[in-house]
C-alpha cells in the first residue's frame, strides 16, 4: 500500500487524460459528452467525500471519547 497509493494517484489522472484524447481522436465532438460525464462523476465523488468528512466531524464533536 505504501507504493501503490502514489502510483494510483499518478496513473489514474494520466489514464483519464489519455482516454479523453483518444475519445477526441476517435469521435471528435463526442468528447464533450465524455467530459460532461467526468464532471458529473467528479461532483458526485466530491459530494460523498464532503458528507463523510462532515459526519465524521459531527461524530467527533458529540462523542469525543470514541475518536
């Protein structure tokens, strides 16, 4: 896990960028649909992370002995 996490953090965005480029080469204008999908998925992931962090912070405030 010590080496896997940095590798994933580097290769995943590179793979997405390469995928968008290949989509542009293959389908041209449809790249906008792919970018729209990526934007929606990014917003969904950010919302989930935000909710989890907020609920964790609330849990620590109400039950400080369980942290």
